C-alpha cells in the first residue's frame, strides 16, 4: 500500500513538471508554467526562469497592480525534410506571474534572456535594504 502511495506521489510530481496554466488564453497553444529559482540578497531579489525556445522578441514582461507577469511565446520550427515519428518534448508558450512586495524598486527592474534562461533583477528600495544600526552608549 505504501509503495502505491509513493508511486502516485511520484506521478503527481512528474505531472507538475509541465503544468498548464488555468488562465484563459487567446492563443490556441499549450501554456506551461516555467520553473523558476528565486534568490535574495540585501539589495535585490533575483528570479531565474527556464524558457527554452523563447527569444527576446517573443517575450513580454509586464508589471501591473504589484503583479509581474512573464509571457514567452514559442513558434515551433520543425526541421526541413524530416517527419516526426515520436516526441517526448512538448512545445508551448510560457506564462508565470509573481506578486511583488512593496519593497521592490519597480523603476529599476531589469531582465536579460540568454539561451532560453530569463534572469530578472528586482532591486529593493533603499528603505527596504538591510542596514546595520549603530548603537550609542548612554
């Protein structure tokens, strides 16, 4: 019984690797939630998201009402002269949203995309940065 539960949990985890969004879409394509890592320093928060097949011309990043939304569009390019007989890789667009804290300096957000990896830098406002408080005697 425990083995069945473990196997079911692994199947669910495998399904979550390629998660379709539940948002209504205007494109008749699959949309996946890209996997992302989030790192924090004293000065900024960094988001690194995998978006294979996306280039800078097919990437939209918007900020509205404290929600940063990433939309990456992929146009499939089948190799010329070949016909697909088996595929494990599924192509589709990417959609992910992040709610930002009030500490984020919205005017200084930066994004770079290289080799299908999106890197976002979300600087913290000066008042939100960690600082050392000097203690005075007396």
